C-alpha cells in the first residue's frame, strides 16, 4: 500500500514543533524515528496525518547527568542508549534492553521518546522505565509537566500525552551502589517483539518488577515485588500467575505467556543470585 | 561424444567448477531490472478492490465516488473483464475426478476468499488507484463459509460451489500389497497424526506484471516476474484471444519465486485484460499484504499415518491418510491436486518394503488457493515417513540410523520401482548416510548428548532420509492436457569476434541459472565462461521451454545447452577444417582458439574464423555449411522423473521451561547427479534448508473460523531469519543420470524436502526421555510446552 499523508513540515526547534501541532487542526502527528509511524502509514492504518518532523530538533537528543538522575532526551536513538557511557553506568537496564529491540537498521533510527509515546505493550523501554521509576517530561504550548512512569501508560498504544503535546525527555534515578538490573524475554526470533518479557530492578529499598507483552500496557507487578522483598521467589511467581491475564494471539496463548512470566522471574532472580554469590 | 567429467584437467573444464555468476555484478551494483523498475510511456497503475469476506454474493458495485478521485481513470468489474477474457478451469485429465469451477480474473457475482479481486481501479499512480479503491462501495451479501478441512465433506457443511455437488476436489487411493495382513502380523505398529501448517513462499520481490497492448500491431507484451514465460505466453494468448506469436512475455530479473510465480493469478490476467481494453501499458505490483492474501499458499495438511515393523526393524507396511484443503479454486494450470498426489507418491520413498496404502483427500474451502511451492509435497511426505520410522525405532529400542540402514534400498538395487510405483534409476542412500555419519561424527554427538542430558540440558539429534523428484517429463502435467512444457531448448551462436550468445528457455529467478548455463556452454563450445552471454526470459527470442519448476533447470535446460553448444562446436570445426585444410577430427576448440587436438597447439583464433564466415564467406568452399548457430531441445524419456536422494541431520537444544528450540547445527548430504557448479548447488541446498527450517519452527498462516486471514504481514508471519539459522554442512555423492550426457539432476528442493523432518525428529529425540512428542508444525515454543504437559489453561 502507498501511504496517504496529509502533509509534512520539519520543525526547527521545540517551540516551532508545538506551533505546527497546534495549527494542524487536530491532524498533527509527531514524526520522530519513523520506525513505528511510517510502518503504520504504509499499511494505511493511519492516513491523512500532517507530519511534524521533530528529528532535527537538536536539544531533544542526548543524555546528561543532573546529579541524582539522568536526563535522556526524547530523540535519543536506541543505538545511543545502548552505547552511552552514562546510561551504561547509571541505568544499565536501558542499555541492556536495546539488544532485544528490533534490528540494527531500526535501532539506528528509532528513538526512546518514540518508543515510549507509541506505547506498544510488547515494547521493552516502557517496561524498563516503569521498573526504574522514571519521570516523563511533557511539553505543550502552554507549559511543561512531569508525569510518573506509573501514570503515563494508559492502554494499548495510549499514553497521557495530550493533544498538541510533545514528550521531550525522561529522567531516571541513577543506580545506587549494588543495585541490580536485569531484563529477560522470550521472542520467536531475535529482534521480534517479545512473547513475554520482564525487567527486574533490585534496590536497597526493594525489588521492582515490570512485565511487558502480558497485557494492554506494561505492568508493575506489586504483589510479586513484595514477595521478592520477603525473599519468597515462589510466592512472587504465584503472584504473577494469579494476577496476570495476558491476551492470546497467533504467536502464543495467554496461558503460555503467563507461564513464561513466571519462568522469566525465576531466571532473573537466579541470575542476580548467581551474580552476587 | 563423451566428456571426461572425471578428469578435472581436461580442456575447457568448466562443468564441475565454481565460476562467477554473470549477473551478480549487475545485481549488486543496483543495475538489475525488475518489473517495477520498468516505466513505459502512457503507463498507468491498477489497484484491486478485494473481498473482505471469505464468501459473499456481490449484490452491487458503486464506483461513482472512486471515479471522482484525482488521477483515477477507470473502474472495472468482473463482468467488464469477462467480456475480453475467458475463464479457466484448473483440472488435469490424469488426476482422475479432479474438479474445479470456472474462475474469472475478477469475481463476477460471488467472492470465495478474503482477498479475491472484486473490482479494479486504474489510475495515473498506484496511490491514486488505492485512493479510488478505498471509495468503491461493494454491496456484499455474506454467504456461509467452509473453513475447517476435516469437516468439509460432512453432510451438514455447506457446499462451496453448488455446481460441483460437494466440497471434494480430488481423491486418490493407491494400494500395493496386502496392507491389512501386514498390519495384523506386524511385530509393532506405530500410528501418529501429523499436521503441516499453511505456508506461503514470501518472495523478496512481490508478484509483478506490466502489460502493454499495441493495437496497431495486435501485439501484447507482458513484462512479468514469472518462472514460466512460455506458459504465460500460451495462457495470455488463449484467454485474451491473441495468437501466441503475438504475445511476448519478457521476464527480466526476478527476486525469488519458490514456486509462487509459476501460477496464473487472477489479478495478473486482469491486468493484461485491462491493458488490452485501455490500449495502454498497465502495471500491477502486489504489496506485502496482497502477497500474503493472494500469493498461493501451500502445505496445509492433516495426516493419520501408521507403520508396521518386524522385530529386526524391517518395515513391512505403511498406511497414510492425507487430507488437504486447497482454498476455493484449483489453481491454473498446474492444479491444486498435485501436492496431495505427491504425498501419495513420495511417502516411504527411501525404503524397500512391500505393503503400502496411501490416500489423499483434497477439499475446497473459503481460503486463499493453495498450489505448488518449493519441494511440493516433499516436506510433508518426508515428515510423515521419517517421523514414523523414528517412532518405530524408539519402540524397538533401535538406533534411528540403524533402522534406516536396514530398510533403505541397497545402493546396487537399481533400477527399482517403489511401492508407490515411482521408478528409481540410481540412488545412493547408503553412501549418503555413511558420508553423513562421517561429517557429523554421529557417535561423538550421541556421547555429547548423553553427557549434557545428565546436566539437565535437552539436546536432540534428528535424521531424515529423503528422495526428491526432479527433471520431470510430460508425465507431470503434459499428459493431463496442460500446456506446460517439460522439454526445453537452447540456441547457441557465435558472433564474429568469437564470443558466444546462448538463448535458453529456462529462466533465472536468482538461483544462478545463467551461471550454470554459461559454464556448460563455455565447456561445450570451448571458450571461457566470460565469453558467453546468456539470454533467458523472452518468449520472442528464446527457444520454447518450460522455465523454472520441479528442479529442472540444470538437468533439462543444462542438457539442451550442452547439446546445442556441442553442435555449434561441430559447426565451427567444420568451417575450421575447410580453412586449415585438415580433418575435422584433428581439431579441437580450447579457450577460444581452434587448436590441434593432439598437441593443443593453436591453429587459429575463433575471431579469425568469425571474420571469414561473416565477412569473407566468398573465400570458403561453395556449399560449405556455415551456420554458426545451433539449436537443440532436450526431453527425458526413459524415466518419468529423475529422482535424487539425500539425508539430513539436525542437532538442537530444547529449553524445556520456555519451549524454545535452538538450532545448533544442520547437515545435508545429497546426490543431485553431476554437480555443474559446486557453490550454486551448496547454496541451493542451504537456502532450501532455511525454507524447510522456516516450516519446522516458524511459518504458519492463521485463519479464524470466518475465513479471515489473521497474520498478513512480515511481523506476524514469521520467516526464518539469519540469527536463528544454524551452521550448515553440505556434502555430496554423485550418481549422474544416464538419460543425458550432462548427467545432472535437480538440487533446488532437496534442502526444503528434508529439513522439517530432521528438526522434528531432533526435537522428539530431545523430548523422548520426558515422554513427550510433537508432530504438528511449526513446533512453536507453546506447542512444545503443551506436549510436555506444563501448560494449564
Ligand atoms: C521490524 C520492527 C521491529 C521492531 N521491534 C521492536 C521491538 O522488539 N521492541 C521495541 O520496543 N520496538 C520495536 N520496534 C519499534 C521501534 O523500537 C520504534 O523505533 C519505536 O517504537 C518508535 O520510535 P520512533 O522514534 O521510530 O517513533 P515514530 O515511529 O516516529 O513514532 C511513533 C509514535 O510516537 C509518536 N511520537 C514519537 N515521538 C514522540 C514525541 N517525542 N512526543 C510525542 N509523540 C511522539 C508518533 O507521533 C507516533 O505516533 C520495531 C520496529 C520495527 C519496524
């Protein structure tokens, strides 16, 4: 199919992008890396969009250390997340996640902001930022606001980004000494979206477990987290079993995904124990 | 006339060597010319409106809004096309009882599968045609659908084509020996239900056609991504009422075909009909969604099978009940009964046993039509056979290699006829198995497997012997009335400077046909391969031939090329003998020079001979034959098919907690007769294995109960990709066919034929200690966990 595009404009800076969006009569659509949006347009799943290309807005890209946290620009590409020394040191979960995302050509173009705004329930980054307890920075013509990761994802492909707003970046807490980050997933082929995946962050304050591809949005497994805090791995697995109700599709049934979530949890815990033993 | 193939130092010894592919440079430089690259003056584009229902009456079509879209020129309904194009019926006389209703390029009053064309929109661009197509308002009355294979013949199931009476397209029962007695007296009987998933071929380049009708000349020219240009010439001529001499099919670069591009597709014929009506060039290039919904599907089979064995492992009987559902129509002109028929012909293939019964039942349903796809029927038959043999071995506590060795036809048993009535000229099952054992260090691998099992690592080794049908004679299609050529031709000519042009009826789909032809012609004439220009894929200039199918290019097209090249060599030497005043038998051609046959001493470059023949023919004796162009055609006649054989092995690891299979290594030893180009053969085997591994682990078209296709994209239909592929080791045994001087059989499908069975057996070898077994492909992680009984719903 050939895409049916309403129009295209390249934004020179954030303000320009926001103005283009507000002048688009509700048809504006942010274009970042294009790795999800263009595919959807080529299937005519999205038609008539007025594309606002933010890919040249330079101050939305890159990583900086703000003391307690890392600030990651929305346009930072997957490949940069994988290689950036600040992220590798202070938020290794994100850099480790990249190996599971798509293929090199897509990772060279796709952006973390695009992945988060797209909010595919099977994507890695949304679950990562949930596990990390990140904050999302959103800007509109009338101001900025911060949203906690736990409030950001609303439903399948739905986030709390409002009309005319742009996600400018995220802040993640820097890992404490001794903090462990793990991501585990099972996909049919390397680069495919996961059949089920799990992020585990172990901090002094407790465990954080976020799952992806097991529901309409990434999910923080609170009961399982409490069980892990008690050192009860089987209790945590059972909590996943009881709480998850994953969807079925042509790749796998809900029952299989639920089973997988438990296997991944046990493996992640075993790997942390193996690493610290 | 003989060639000392055994002597690698013979003059012009290009056959048997890896030579560079003549078209590789062009393709890697981006200089290829695919149909989509061709732009003609006044060219327009067509997009099709396709049925969203699996079965519906078309009550009306309102095209008014579509016609107002900028760029849209015209809209066609089924009726409009039917006025210039006759429908076709895909049956073959030798497949007794096969039936199928007339099929039109665009559905006339009833759509029978999701994706069937119901209207066509022609516009100045594909995008505008799609905009128009989106606005066509079709009034559908949904009809009851038939989607389940096994209940298609039940009394309460609606009949898809009323005129056909029932949903049975074809049924064939083959019986040899006394099956009931054999099972009754057997030491052990093993029965299993197998399932192979619906696949499609997923060519890199989608189906593409550009048709130009020149009313002033009455000439139809089709630029077509096809395997069989002459067959398409015949089809277009017949259904659009144009003489064959005025239909030219040009097949330039083709981006893969795998059988997908050897069939007649309604949308492609509609494109030709539209070109004829509009008298201007019309282009149709399928997009990926159209590929999934309208390229032929294949391999959708359910099988109940059993095997009877003696205590010593000898097979006494096999009993196969195969079912397949082929969609709404049998596909023209090869028909959709061949795959089931092949299952009947090929099961039990490697083994010497007496009692055999096989039946295939082919039913209609409201899904995309199925037809021949690489290794037609082989992966199914090999999975059934090898699955049964492995299970029998396990029951007997016998090693899977040992049970095969006890049953395979002896290497000196040939010629021999199988219980399925297949005639084998010469095969090498035992030599191939011996070579495989060496290559893979079978015993070492078994020891490693046992060691790892103690550590809770579940590895499996799977073996699959197979036969492959190649070099088909008219027994495949021609005798049934199809105008599909089993013979093929080649014209070889020498140009004045001594370079050579070869025009062949077989085609290049990316598999290296032109490289293979260039080295045969080079050796046949006596020039280096870079002096040979090969032309394929143009019905107006190449000899009539069948093109690419059933692994025939090298065996049939290659032999025609060799014969014509040798004939040209003789013509050249006749002239040379006259010019050099010597006997023809004392001369030879080597590396572009006429030489003294005994000493190899150069007597004259071909260039000089060309100069004389073409420009100073007055200096040659009057009446001397001087045709520096020769054509030969070749057809096999002693055997209906040249069977090849081989054996594959898979080594893999199963993660019993996730069900994920990791392929560790794969081996194939095969016997395709004379190997013309070792690298091309190895790559055919590897590519074929990859396609077979796709079937084993990944590929499956899903439909829901309403006949809606659920996974029509590359994200959802999983093709095998590099990261999951194991290292492959390819070995060869060479048993040339005696039917030709060249001795080549086919190699294009062997990889695909055996790989799924090898993987299935390896997985089951890994699972056996846990009492689990899988026989339903693809072996997804979930299916493996279900077999292990760890999933609760
Ligand atoms: C073959 C393939 C496989 C893939 N596999 C995976 C995988 O395994 N895991 C995975 O996580 N992803 C996968 N992806 C998706 C990939 O990671 C995308 O890059 C990502 O989802 C979107 O990022 P983008 O920058 O390309 O966004 P775009 O495609 O440009 O945009 C996506 C959506 O987000 C909106 N948007 C983008 N940026 C912003 C912003 N700053 N503010 C507000 N809205 C914005 C757009 O309007 C659009 O709706 C795959 C993609 C492909 C093509």
